[in-house]
């Protein structure tokens, strides 16, 4: 888990609409590569180090989807099948353009973890690992089963508990 002492742990998920709005507003100043980096963190909810180690060969396009083979997951997580995102979703084309520019066997994003952290901080006033918390909370909020989220993330049940943020309890109260 990241160290939250600087800014505190943000536990309230951010909507897709807000993420897309910020990325759209800041895309020109960020550039395609950095926009693609934030988009991959957002869509897949992977760790910064997992994103930074991705190589051109980690990405394939088939059946209307972009597949990403994360490879060995970090922190004793299990290996997961390739993750996917539908083509046509906002900023997926930026990911594909960035991958296409990458030479074979090279890393797609060549910057450091510190730079990755600064990109997230300067764009969203947040830490990169927030996208992981956001995605995991969103998957549960959308009704995905624990087994599905475990398969997506490679995390144990115990570890998943640390990632789930605070969700709207009003909806539960309205239905009791």
C-alpha cells in the first residue's frame, strides 16, 4: 500500500465523467503519452510499477478490445489473465498511439515512478495508486462478484478490503 502521510488516503471514488473531463481539459498540456499513462491506470486499476514495466508486446487489439497482459503482478498477487478495455472508450486511442510509437521489446512508458507520481499529482491532485482504489471500488459498486474482482486484480480477499473505498450508503438505506 502507498504511504498516505503526505496527502491522506482518498476514499471517495471519482466518477468516470470527472476523470474524462480532467483528462480532456489537460490533454493538450499533458501530451498523448502521459494522457495514455493516466488512462491505463484509470481503466485497469493497476499499480504504477505494473504500468511502467509494460512493453509493446504486452498490448494486443482484437475483437473490438485492447488487451493488456500485465504479467507477474506485484506484492504477492496472483498472475491474472490479460485485462481488456473496449475500443472507442475515451483515451483508448491515445494508449494505442503510444504503444504503436514504442519500438519492439521496449517499455511503453519510459519515465520513472517519481515522474509518474508527479503526473498524477499535477493532473488530479492525487496519487497514482488512487486509480487502483477507484477501479476496485467501482467494480464492486457495479455489482461484480468478489471472485471476478479477485481475478481482475490478483488480490486476496484480505487485500481487497484495504482498497474498497467509501461508497454511497444512501442507496442501501433507500432500499431497506
